[in-house]
C-alpha cells in the first residue's frame, strides 16, 4: 500500500496519462487523442468509456512487441495461464477451445473468435485500445469483461513510403552458462496505385530464444526457440468520392514453444512422484528455478491467416452505410512433455486443431455533428473447430514392469489369455483423449443512439439482441490405457439461447475541457461446452455469462492541455461467471459457472507535457474482484475447509478471482533534448508495479506471485532523415517474474501440493538495441 500511495503521489505531481495513441507536439500541450472505442472516430476526451490507448510510436518507445506486453502499460489488463487475458480481474482463463474468452479481441473491426488468432508480433499498428468493462454492444460478440481493439495503419493514398525496423535482444538465462538471443525484423511498404488507390504490405520475421534452460534428452523433436514470420497486404481504393473499398489479406506462421510453454517446478509437495526424476536430472525446484527437462518432445506449430473486405458509402448528408465480410482460420499442432523430466511420467500432451470463422456486419451510422447521432447494424458469425487431444504417460514405472501383467503396456498380447499372460496391449499406463467438432452460429441486431438535449448534456442508449446456437460431437477415451482418466463414450449435444444486452447513460460537459459521464448496462457472453464429460450422458453445457455494470467517470484537461486527468469508478456483477478449475474426480480441467462475481474499483490515467520535450505518462487501477458465491469450487491439496475432506470442493465466496491484484500501476517518463541540428537525443524510463497476484480460484498459497516491480529504460537518437537508434533494457533489475503459477495436476489428484510456474519473455532482464529507417 505504501508503494501504491507513492505512485498516486508521483502521478499527481508529475501528472501523467497512459492514453497516448498519437504523438505529442513538443511545443504545445497534450495532443487530442482519436480512438474508435464506439466504432467511430472520436476524441478520447469525448468518449463516455474507460479506455487506455497506446499509439504505434508509443508501443515502440517501450518496445512492446505483442498483446501480452500491453499489460505493462495498461494496469487494468492482466495476463494469465497460456497468455490468456483478464480485465478488471475478470477473464475466462480456460484451456478449452470450446469456450470464448471474456476479453474479446478485435483486429481492424473484425472479432477474433479464438485466442490463437491474436498471436503474433505487432507490425504497422496505428494504436491498441484497451476498453475496460463490458463492450459487447457494438463489437462483434462476447466482450463481457472488456475488449482489446487493435487498429492497423491504413494505406495512404498518393504517397510512397517505407519503414524498416530491426531489434536485437539479449535475455538473461538463469541456471545456464549461455544467454538467450532474439532478433525481430519488420518491414512496411506503402505503394500508391494511381491517384485513388494504395497498397500497403507488411512483413515480419523473428527468432527468439527462451529465458529458460533445457536439460532434456535428444532423439525427439524439441523446438524450444520461437520462430515467427508473416505477411499482410492491405488495399484501399476510393472508387468514387463517396464509395470506398478496403481489402486485407494475411498469412503467418509461428513455430516453437518459447514464451508460451516455458514451465518449471516451483515447489515440490511431500511425497511427490516427480521428486526422483527431477533429482536425476539435477533440477532443484524453487522460485528461481529456470531449468526443465523432457524426453517426450516439445513443439508448437501454428498457421493462421484470412481475408476481409469492407465497402463503405458516405451520402451527401453524412449518413454512412458499411459492410465488412471476414474469413479467418488457424491450424494448430503441438506436443508438450507435461512431466518436465527425463522420465516418462506423462510424456504426451498432444493437440491438433483446425479452426475457421466467417463473419459479416452491416452497419448504418447517422451523420456526426447532429443532435441525434448513432448507429445500427446486423451481425452474423459462424465458426467450426475440429480438435483432437491426448494426455498420456507411464507414471514413472520402470520399463521392465510395463509389459508385464496387469499393466500390459506394449505387451505381446494373446487374445483370450489368462493372467499372467496379457490379453490386451496398452499404449500407456495412464491417459485420456478426446476428439470433437464444435459449430457456433451467432446472429445479432444492435443499435445505439446519442441525443444532445443541450450543448452540454447528451443522453445515450443502445441495445443488442443476440441469438447463439452451438453444437458439439465429442468422442472420448478410445485409447488403450491401463488407467483411463475418465470414461469412454460419445456425446452429442446442442444448445440455443437468445439474449438482450443494453447500455444507457449520459454525459455532461462541465466546461470546455471537463466532461463527466455515467452509464449502466447489461453485458452478455455466449454459452459453450466442456471438451470432456464425466459420463457418456453428462451435460457438457457451460451456460451464458451475464453482467450488470455501473460506471461513472470524468475526463478533464488543465493548463492549456498541458495536463490531462481522467478517472473512472466501476461496479460489475457477473452471473454464471465462466471459469476453469481442476476437477480431481474427473481428473481433468473443467469450465464451471460460478454463481456470481463482483468486480469494482477505480481507474486513474494522467498525462502531462510540462515543457517542451518532456512527456510523463502514468496510470493506476485499484481493484476488488471477488466471488460473491461459488459453491463447488475445487479445493487445493491440504485446504482445511470442512467440506474439502468430504466432497473435495468448497464455496469460494469471498475469495479474489484469479489474476486480480489489489493495485497495479504504470509510469513512464521520456525527454527529447532540444537541439538545432538534425540529431535529437532522447532518454526514457518506465516502472510497472503490481501487488501480489494469485492465479487459482481456490487461492492456493503456493500460487501467489509476490509484489512485482519491473523497471525499464531506453536511450537513443532520432534523426530528421527518418532514422531512429536506441538501446534499451526491460526488467532492468532482473526480477524473476513468472506470469502464471499453478498446481501440478498429477500430484493434485493424489492430494499433493506441487506447483509449476510459467515464464515469459519479460520474466528476466532483456537488453537490446533497435534501429528504424523511415521515409
């Protein structure tokens, strides 16, 4: 709390603000920031929504390379297991691809239906907007906790341009004699096509070594480095002064596990079956353990792409009619040795998925500037996913025992034989598998109107009618195991649901540079399924998630716009909150509907340009996000609640939700030295602070990451000819910072509390250099 008060004091003195989506004029106050938080271009200070906006140059100044790193500059955003997102303490945090995320992602006005479509490096990004709180009214579907709105740079008519960006990183690797290296290359070319059209092409290539240390065996495929490459082409044409066509095509690949599957043992419970194999590999569990092993192979192959086309017509009256059609796909193939040792405990964690989605949105927007403004539209979304998965292993049994009765793993089976001769041949000692096809169809009609009662007072109201239809065909546990983790069977289910979500409120202009707003609304997230069932007749359904949110806020500017201060207070109650936990009876992770969650708090953002060349930016979130009632939450091993001894579950009411720290803040200061020549030196520093955070529903004590403080800095020169050179460090003090801690599922099933931790690229110190050429 002392650091929290220190930050607030520093913010009030230095007056900073994270919303810097456009560059600041060096000799004036803070530049107006334009966002599309309500699906039309508006000044941030005029939008009655809590938004953190980061422009392309701002992302580069802090060397933020993908969406997971945006959390370092947006305190209401947190990153959890498998790089999943939470906003204001709310996120689905589920492995299953049969569930939508509570935090939606939109790229160039297209909703991305699954998290795999959001992965990749930033390139040619104009801005990233983090919209806090439910946003499903105007953006696609399922944004019950918030939205990440990514907007890329559109082609520029009549202008040829090029930008090249090269980044070289050196990353600390604790426990290893060598350090990790990374190189990231980006290229953008803008080509005019006549006077009324332009083509813009982006390309990326990167190789990033992990910060962890691998001591596994050879002879299997181990793609530990992450290699990414991709291309995106955008074509813009003004067919007539009123009619515009905008087409985007893209394709990318990502290979390797670095930054995603970098997992090690943090704490070993007494009696853990993993103790001897870890000791044999020379691995000592601990919070500073960056070493892991494996003999089953590690790889991850992701291919994704798609195309979209937007046609927009603007009438003489200012009325805009637009339609955007999009198709997206990904193919995913991965294997992970889930025991992280050189012995076969659970060597197989394999998954393959094929996904595609189609969407179409027709919108009509009323002219801006009239007393009555707004928009209405129709939306359709269809997706299909085919996935098969298997988790299996030999539970560390000695090789000589496996083929003998009763295990019969790899045995020469004699059908109808009697013991001790094996009548069957098992593939593994234990395991489970599933394969399924899931289809989703979503239909919606939506609209929002704003009416100016006076020059100062505006009232707004909007609604969305959504019809979701989902179906799944699941086949599970057909493999040959001595111990099957679950039951064999085939399950086919379908479900449909219609919902009405809405939002209403008002905003009042107290003065030219001061606006207050208040809103209340109902959010919605569609239903889903679990991808495994306890019995062949069990219901896989995960019911829709609904929320009610009240928010009040103020957006102000001071001292001729040299100071901007924005604040919001929010209170959201979720019903049937969708969240994941380990079911030790089913011996698998399942998604459950928690009875209710209440998320409330305060968000503060400030920005100041006290004098020419100096920019100070900061933001903070004070958060209380807790389960109000959640009967049936899974107990952690050793939990003392009375019901844990009888049913293995408890009521999590009063517990904080996962990824919900009490206080998070971000502070950045940069200064460009004023010179008369073409070379302009600059320096920059940043500080990210977060109070302790726990990643599990049951708040198991071993899953808590202590208070985190990450310091970053950079220095360099900007040259008038378009060149920019810098050196930088991230996590300069080399604070070991896992981005997830969870229970080892194998030990947890046996009632033993063993913890694993997941590291990312920002979990250790990174020192690098960046060079940019632009003309």
